[in-house]
């Protein structure tokens, strides 16, 4: 690991950004609008690296994210909107103001106290709703998690996980009813209620619902790819196989993977 001072490395990046913005045709052309989709892509690449627990790529993707921050700040300076120094000092002041248990005389007992204080402080800063900080563009499952975490801070919360599971069963029964009625709009609505309740249950179990689903996505893809490979090795095509034949290979792979765990 490098012993180079952090400030030296950061200033090197800022200097390189200055050079690129002045001399590189591609970098000169970029705007906050053109960078936006690239930033979203980089965020997902970082998320993938975290899911894989791949520290090498986490380090690499953090560098990409840091580049984007410096890039936006450079454009902000050119547009006479803000400087990089203002960006950094802004977050420093926000962190100090929202951690009075560290930089003030407030006492907290646990992380839940910290979160409640955080929301109270944001309301004092002028936010009109506890849900005001939930980005509209978040993926639906992430948004559900954030909504539930937010409303919890003002006490809008079930008392225990058993109550949440009862809610899941209630929503499942309602879904069954509208499925039988054949009302597509109601089916979609009730399916959403089931998903929302499942996300809530995961939160009570202290499980990241999005990460749990991604694990299942990857597990399914891995097994399906193995099934394709094994079918091909036996001279078979999945499209020409029966479901029972595919299930036989699938269960064989599943059993083998479990033995390897």
C-alpha cells in the first residue's frame, strides 16, 4: 500500500482533470448532462464489485467515482456555480451539523438514535417531509427500502417481524382474490403491495433485500448456464427438451453445487 499523502494524490487528480479539460477533445465536450448516464453506470459497476466482494475492483471503481466528482466540480467552476473547495467544505459542514453527538453535546445510545436525530435535523434545515430526501430515480426496490427506513425514524413502524409476516400473508390473499377476478390493474397493485411487504420483512430480518435478490439472480444465471453447457455436452438443445428433462439436469447441478458449499 502506498504511503503517499492523500492530499498529494488528490491534487494530482485535480491537476490531471485541468489538463484533460483543456487539451482532450472528448473531455472538453462533456457537460453535466452527458456525464450523468456515465456516472449511473459507474455507480452500478461499483455496486457489482461490492456484491462480488472484489476489493481490487472496488478500489478501481471508487477511483472512477472520484474522477466524476472532480469532473462535475470542474464544470461547476467553469459555469461559475461552485468550486471543488466549496463542495468539500459543504459536506464537511453538513457532517458536523448532523453529528451533534460527536461535535456537540447530544447523547445517543445506538445507531437508531443517530438516524432519528439525522432526520430531525434535516427537517429543521427546511425539508418539508421525511420522504423529501428519497430520489425519484432510484430503482423501485432500493426506493422501497429507503422509504421504509425514513418513515421508521418518526415511529411509523411495525413492532415486530411477526406482524410484518402477517401483513405479507394478508397481501398474498388479496393478490389471490384479484387474480381470480382477472383485474390486471388490481393485480399489478396487489403485486406491488406484496413486494413492498417482503422488502419490509427483509429489513426486519436485517437483510438487504436488493442484495438478496441479486444473489438469487446470479445463482439462477450460473445454474442455467451450467444447464446449457451440460445439455450441449450431451448433444441436446434446451429448446427441444421437455421441462422434465431440463429439471433433471437442473436438480443434478443444484445438488452438486450444494455439496461443494
